[in-house]
């Protein structure tokens, strides 16, 4: 169980560092400030609407403030 706890703590610390880094930069942690998901730009997604490309966590703005506002809703 110690290994699982260590991995969980490492993952949580890594996530917190990611959030802090993006807060400092002012960018959305989900899309890294791009406003869209780069992996969504594939042949499969070409048949979906443009809303499928935009980041749902910041509404496509790429801003940390919008991401934080979305997080506070839940």
C-alpha cells in the first residue's frame, strides 16, 4: 500500500505544480492556453462541429481566469 500512496502523492504534487505554473502564466491548464485541444485536430474530428475543438474548460479563451471560473462551478 505504501507504493500506491507514494504514487498518489506524487501525482497530486505534479498536478499542483501544473496548476501553479499555469496560474503564473495566466493560461488554462487543460489546453495550455491554446483554447483548443491539439489532439482533437484529426480526421475523426473533421466530421464534428467546431465546438468539439474548443477547450470546454475555458470556453476557448485559453485564460486561467476562465478556467478557474469553470472550476468554481463544480
